């Protein structure tokens, strides 16, 4: 299993929690650097598999963590 799958498993296991899991939280859990986690997180966001959580750093929105993808509701 790759890091992308591990991240998705953690996000899926969070249920209805709204708090994002930070990139540093993932890095500590996996015993790797936050840079490696950031690359995986960007792939998951780009693929629409996770929602980004950003913070403003020097006026620039910066990826800080992830939340589970919002469930898709069927049209009424």
C-alpha cells in the first residue's frame, strides 16, 4: 500500500469529524517528512479524493491539511 492509500484510510476512519488532519500529523504517523506527505496530499486533492485545508502564510494560501471528500448528494 502506498502513502496515498494510507492517507485515504485515515480520512475515511474519521467519520463526521470536521477538523482537518494536518500534513505534520500524517508525517508523524507515517514516520516520514511533511514534504513527502505534501506531495501525496496534492495528488489526492488534484484527483478529487480529499479536500484541502489551507492557511495563509505571507499572504499566500498554503496547503496545511486534509479533510475527507464531501459526500456527493444526488440531484433532487
